[in-house]
């Protein structure tokens, strides 16, 4: 039984990757230098939570190769518990490349992950399912990406999602549509299938439009309730316009934080999730939890790595007190 002093814990589950980020703008075929960063929506959220002082585990399967080791080191260095990260012999860690091109320097990604440990079904979810069933974590966070990596990854995804739901943990899911992984109709069907198992459904406004023809959080909640959703609510991330949530028909909106210049928006949504979950676990007023999500998202866009810019607790405290920069 949990006591009043129980420290609330989170587990995020998914595939981490190494991303090769070009040192220059333009076509990938003409780029000469790249920097490797650790990435992946769920490990990003785990790191965001750890930076906010939340005890967080990350569960995954990676290759027992240099990139798997890099992921493990990065997560450990950030204070994330990696007891549930399997380093799998003879398997590979997924990789992707970023490209900034065109008049708007639009970001595109090129995946090399179809042979990764999770994609080829080498990830053994048994130990994780056991801990999930034992209710090891207060909150479990997943994303739709895991289900779209491959058919074996989708089976693993639903096994852990169901175990998390049955354990009574709060379950959040960010649909995180990636059209390079599956078609829009496959994403629509996934979004429906997950609804009975999640307490919080996170989505970006653009992907909500793609999937449900609306980004209105109230309408989304109504649609979901008609399709088996019995969870808490829906959170819609609107980037530079902030975020809006609907819980039992009650809509809460918060504005975004202004940033001087946007370096790269990838990772902002995962950061938002970390801030929101941390706020909820700290029993912050709901609007403040959304605001904390927006703050982590804003910090994220100030740097090139997915999570490099995520703030620490002193930085958050400084903003909350109305000071722009944290004392160094
Ligand atoms: O949200 C950031 C992620 O999209 C990025 O790190 C890569 O997880 C990733 C993916 O599978 O696309």
C-alpha cells in the first residue's frame, strides 16, 4: 500500500534512436557533417521528467551496439532509470537523419529503423509486463509511434498498454502521427483502438485535424467518449498558440511562452508531455500543469537536439517567479 510520502513515479515506453543532425542547412545528399544526438519521443519525455525532478524509468529494447550504448549512457546521465532497457545481442539500434531544406528550412526525417531490435520483434516485454501488472509506476506514458514501427512492435505495444491499464496506473498516450511509418488510414484506426486503454490522449492540433477533422478539444472529447474512451481528458498542443485541454466537457486554454528564436521544433511535443505529467503528479492546478507543459515545449525549440533544451527545476522556478533566466 502506498503511504502519504509515496514518491510518484513514471515509466515511458518506446523506441529510442540516434539522430544524425546536419551541421548545415540544405539537401542531405550535400551535407558533409552531422552530429549524433539521442532521440525518440518516449526517451525525450523521460529525460524531460527527470530534469523536472520526477523519478522516471524508461523501458525499451535496443541493439547491443555502440548506438544502444549511447542511448543508455544519455538516459543514465540524465537520471532516468534504465533497468528496463534491454541491450539485445545481435540486434540493431534505429537511426534517423534530419534535413532542413527549402525556403522555410522545413525539417524532414529519414528513418533507418526497419531492422531495429523492436522492429524485428527482439524486445522481450515479459519483465516489463510483470512490473506493469504489479503497479510499479503511478503513470505510464506511450506514443503511437511504437505501434507503427512494425507488426511485432504493434503486438508488443498493445501487450504493455493493456498491462498498464489493468494495473490502475494513469496511462497517457501521445498519438504522434508519423506518416513515414504508416498511412493516414492506419493512424486513424490506431487512434480508435487505443482509446479504451488511455486516461489522457495527447495530440497536436495538425494531427488532430488529419485524424478527426477537428482540433477542437471539446469535440474531440465527445468523439472519443462515443468510441470507448473512459479516461480523464484530451490535450491538444497548438505549438506557438499554446495548448488546450478538455476534461469532462470543461475546456482550459493556456498561451505559449514566447521564445526569441526557434532553432528546431522537434522534441517540443515530448517536452510538453513531460511538463504536463510532472505538473499533474505534483498536484499543480490543472491550468498550471498545462502551462508547465508549454514552458518545457518552449525551452525545447531553443536548441537542435530533441531534448537538449529542456529546462531544469531551477529554470522553471525562475520563470514561475517572473525572472527570465535561472541563476547560474
Ligand atoms: O518527437 C520527436 C521524435 O519524433 C523523434 O525523436 C523521433 O521518436 C521519433 C520517431 O520515432 O519519429
